[in-house]
């Protein structure tokens, strides 16, 4: 009985099992981390509430990636959205939490509305909510209807994923949630939207138009650049990580969009390879971004602030947390031999192989995408040089950092586990690639029998272009040997003497925190380079004792949130004005309301008679 029920309402193919694995890989260490994070911060009743919401959150995501019924999918999707909303507003004492929760719940329900519309159009042709029946019905669906459903699904899932310009909720919600929840939201929840795109667009709807992939690639490139540029400008550590999540969603979508484009061009083997690269980065991002959010939570737990400009010097006070955050920063910066390097390298290889096997405008387009992706990777490395350097290096810039202490064992255990996975998913790339190729092939319904493998080599068939070679263990060995040789040479030339000097203080008698390089100063060259988009502005304030003597001088520089100011700001104003106008037709008169009912009934009768 139970087995029949599971087969009727659930699907456990390799795609679902992959996402199920991602959910539990990130949720387990985050749950362990929460034991120390919540201790001393909340009452016992609130801790129990937090754990209850966490369990519901994880279960709802698990149901989303395994359910095989559209109606039940929507129910689980709504439960996930509501539970995550309560987790965002968990700290009800802060007004920012309420504001972030409001923005999040509005945006997520806008996305849900588009999903409902898409699913209703599917139901119109399938007369069923079952995935298999819908898939068969999509084969005979007219192309314009498919295009409309695709766009609705893209908006619906894109809102949850944080695709620009639908990302507006993400930098508000992630920083306000407890850090272990931020880890799950960024590492897992937004990935359920990627699952939705793969399952409903590729598996059920079927890719029959090349412009679908082109549109996703364009949105992916924009998402990458916008996310990393805003991350570079941030001084709030968790907001920086939130914008970085936007960037990495763009990288995942590069692999996904490229696979859809190649699938429409009948380049099936390269399509499998591209989707594999996207899925690899999906799980890699879940691991290192989960680690970084837990690291940011440790910093907040120890100092009580997320302001980068008020931190510094924490490597001496929190050495273990510093090492874990450094590993995450290196991984997200795509430094070998860690996992972030592998998936980004594979994504670049997918673009190169696809461009070599294309011609004309397609080759030019893929080349532009690859170059902008490379630019994004460089900016991400600069961003996390800033994040780690300003938080953990130098001198403490405030009493918050001065009095910091290492976090409890449970918090360090969660970070240690994810740090270990960062290394393992880099060194074990060959085996992971084999598994993810099978997942991609199942999702695309492509036979991969002619694709060959060896221990560290991934070979595509001749019709898909030349083979590529990647041996992360060998690369790690070369880096290790090079480092050891450099260390031995240092010892030989310096005769084993270790001399420690003070940091050069530019001629000042004593270097203090106020003389240090700040995060704002670090990001200024990038602020200038991207001023056409960031639209920076300055604000100065002088307090004078007399005309000739200035008592104090305040200088502030900020960037413009373009989408908030020019897209969502005017939209909110329009909605509020429309609401005020609509209030005029609701004056409270029962006679007027009866007239409305009579007019509606009359129109319905006319409509029924005419049609």
C-alpha cells in the first residue's frame, strides 16, 4: 500500500535524488551549527519554535524535489515559502526583519501567481496534474502556448532563484534570517527554483526553441555581473554574501541556459556536458556559500555586528573560524584545487567547446558570454579578498572586534564539515563528474553510451569536439610541491631565521586602526569603473565654529540601488496611487454594492448568451 502510494505521488529519479542529497548535505551541518548559535540568544520556547520551523522547512523542500503531482508541488512550494517567511521574521524585535519579511513574502507570492498560471495552462491540455500525463500532453501542445508557459515558469521560478531583476528580496531576507537559516536559504532553497526550471521546462515542457536558451543566458550574464558588482560595494557581511548568491545563481544558469540552447541545436552531448557543469556548480555553491554564511554568523555571534568597517583582526581571536571562512572564500573565488574552481572551469570549457562547434552569430554570442563570465570570476575573487581581509586581517577597528572570542564547538563542527566537503568535492571531481553526467542525461532523456571516461579524463564523442582533461589531484600535488620548494628555499636563504617586523606605517610613529585600509577604499576603483551602473553619490557635512574654523567634517559615499529606485520604487508608487483611487468605489454604501452585484450578474448573463 505504502509502496503504491509512493510510486503514485513521488518520483525518485536521479535528478530528484541529486537535489535531495543537496538539501540534506547543507541542512545537517546547519542544524548542528544552530545548537550553539541560538544558545543565549533566544528563550527555550523560541528555540523549540526555531527547530520546528527548520524541520518543516527541510521537509517541504524535500517534498518539492520528489513530488510528481503539480497540485501537491504547489502546496509544498507554498509551505516552504510561508515557513521561510516566519524564519526571516524570527527576530521580531528588529524592524528590518519585518521589512525584509514583507518584501520577501510579496515577491514570492508574485512568483507563485505565475507558477499557478503556467500550471493551469498545462492542466488545460493534460486534464491531469500528474507529471507523466503533462509530459505527454506537452508533445502535442502548440508552440505559442509552450512559449507562454516557458515565460511564466521563468518568472515564477526566477523570482525564487533571485534572477535579476527579480532578486530584490534576496539581499533583504538573507541577512535578517538567523545565519544557519541563511545558509539553507542560499545553499538550498533558491536551488529548488533551479530544480523547477529543469523539471518543468526541460523534462516536461521540452525545449523546442533556441531563444529560450538565449534568453536564459542573457539573464544569467546580467545576474552574474549585477550580483558581484553590488557584492563588491557592500559593507554588511551577510548582504555581501547575499549578493554573491545572486551572482552564483547566474553562473548556474549559464550552464543551464547553454544546455537548453545546445539541445535546441541538436548538440546533445555538449548539452549534457553543459548541464553537468551547471549542476556541479549548484552543489558546490551550496557547500561553500553555506560555509560562508555560517562563518558570517560566527563573526556576528562573537562581535554583535556585521559591519565590515567595524571588524578586523579576528584571525588572532577566532583562528578556527578564520580558517573555515578562508577556505570558503578561496572556493568561491575559484582557486584550485577547491570545488569552486572545478565547476567554474567546466562551465568555461562548456562555452569554449560549444563555440568551437558553432558558427556565425552563435559563436560570437557564446564568446561574449564566456568573456563576461571570466570577468565575473575575477570580480568575485576581488570581492572575497575584501571580505576576508577586512574582517579577519589587520587591527581591530572597534571594541566589537577587540573583545571577540572563538565560537562554541557545535558551530565550529558545522563549519568544519562543510570545509571538508569543499576540499573533497574539488579533489574527487572525476567521480562526481561521472555521477552528474548521468543526472544530466536522465533530465534530458539522452543516451550517453558513447561518452567515455577514465579516472581523471572526461572525453566527449568525436561529433562533440575535442576531449578535455582535468586532474585536480595532480594540480593539488603540483601546488603542494611548489609551496614546499618555496618554503625550503626560504629556509636555506634565511638560514632558518624567522624575523617578524611591524607593518610599515607610512612614516607615522604608530599605526592604529584609523590608519588602516577600509573596505570602502578597497572597492573605490571598482566603484569608479562601474559608475555608469552604480551611480555613486557623495554627501558632505561641515560643522563650523566660525567662518574660518571647521569643528568637524563628515563624508559619506553611497551607490544607487538602480532596480529599487527605477523599477520597484515607481511600481510601488503606482500601486499605492491605484489603491487610493479604488477606495473611491468603496464608500461603504450598501446600495452601491448592490448595484455592483446587479451589474456583474447582468454582464455575466450577456456573456453567457453571446458565447
